[in-house]
């Protein structure tokens, strides 16, 4: 993987613009803070790679180097690293936009949306800027991210379009932060693994050990404490809980498991970039979050044929929409989570409908959604006010 710092004297090759008639090759610029180990960062890398594979000229811009999700960015994508410091990075991004004039520029996450909007305004390219939100306000406590989120009304009205990754998140942006409804649309994340996992049978699941799998950063929003408490109340013999992820609450969660007497049956191996083997070893997937704008791991679980037990915390309710997919329970209800896990461990049901449901969240479906939006912005992007 090539990491190259943005050189303000760099002369890129000239490419034909993808105009209103759809002629020629477009130039797209994707921007986020870094390819760290988060779901939004993985989504952004997959989308950039997907558009590159379709024939677009794609530049992927980051604030600093990170390797966690670098494998999801194809080598055909031009990866650039901005100078350190928010002000310097924003100015460098502005100069890049003004110099290279991409047909559309897209950013992910609130702090990147803030810097992207400022840079696009300075470059007089705000009518080609698309913002995307991947989390709720309370999930972004960092100072600059918090400022960026509170500026949502201004940012979304100063750019061409805004993407929310679920209807729950769109409602938040429109009703709470006054994002313009006509310019705020929902495009679900590309969450189905590529290539799609092999078909699974009910017999395959029932023959597995009674393993409950959970994935996410070890932070308060994921509420793994409630999940561990629910697991401690399971009646299923020899059940085990595997939590993949890393974060600041590791010590507290380990202490919770010890206090409840289940530390010998709860394992936390850390962050795993490619968790296919974990899905293939589990019988049920659990998500106990307090809030979740989408739920990438829930789709991955369905793609592997697993039933999902998820809290009614936003996006997962738009994914687990039928009893065949799993169960939605109240946030923080350990007893309801335990009852649902016991039931699905005893009878995981037919995986077929779940694997079919996961296809609704394919990379191709997401590319089609973003492609339509990009073309709309190219043709009709409103001038910034």
C-alpha cells in the first residue's frame, strides 16, 4: 500500500470529466480522517475501491496514516496524506480541490465533514461536496467531532448533498439538527462481505458449539456490560461469549465478567480486521448497543446465516425486519436479551432468508445509490448560499 503525503506541487494526469450525458471518466475524491479500525472507515475504503473498479479516477485523502482498514482500499486508488494540523490539512485539502477540480468530493464522519465543507467553500467547490454521517451525535464525544456535529445545520446547507446511513439517523439530522430534508437522503452501508459467504444450512448451525458472537469497540455505546450480564443469565449449557473489538473499557468488562462468574466463558481477543472465521464458528450474533446508526456487523452476521439478537437502538431495526432474521429487544433489557439468546441457541432457524436479506446491503447496491447521487450533484448541484 502506497502512503504519499499531499504535495501541493503535484501535477495529476488530466482526465475527461464525467458530464451530464455520462460521457468519459469521472474524478472522485473521498476524504476521511484515517483508515483506522472502524466501520465507517471500512465503508469509505470499499466505496472508493468500488468506484475505481468501475472505471472512475479515485483519490482517497486522509489526515494521517493507519493500517487497520488499509486492506480494503484497492491499490488502484490514489491514497494521499494531508499535512499534520487541522488548519494546515484543511488548507491543503482546499488547494487540492481547487487544483484538481474533482467531479464530486465526498467525506465521512463529522470532523471530516467540517473540514471538507470549509475546504470546499474556500475552493469554490461546495456545489460538488457530499457529506455523509455514520453515527449519532452522542457517539462522537471528541471535541472537534462534537463541534462538527453541532454545525450540521450550517454544513448541510453549505454543501450539495448529505447522506445518512439509516432512516433513524436521517430523522436525527433533519429533526434535531435541521439538515435540509430535500438534500438529505438515506444510502445504506455496503455491509455484505465480498465475496458473499457460502450458503449455510440449519444443520450446520445446530452442529456448532453454542457460541454467541459480538463485535464492536469496547466503549459505553456498545453496552457490552449489559450483554455480559445477559450472558450470565443464560440457561444454555456450555454457552460461550466471544467479543471482538478493542477499546478503553476492556478492564471494566473483564472485571464485570469476573464479578458475574463467567470470565472463563467470555473471551475478548481484540480487534479482528477479517472476522469471517469467528462468524463461521458462532451460532448466534448479539448486538446490545445503546445507539447504533446502522449496524455493519449485524448484516455480516446475516450474510453468514446467523440469527441476530439486537437492541432497538436505531439502524439494526431497519436490518432485522423479519422474525426469520432474529429478534429486536429493548435497549438495556438484559433479561430480554438472555431469553432471546437462549431461544435462538436452542433453535437457530433457517439461514436462507437471512443470507438473502444480507444481499440488500451489497457493495453494488451502495455504489448504485452513491452513483445516482453523484450524477444528480454533477447535473443539478445547488450553488452554496
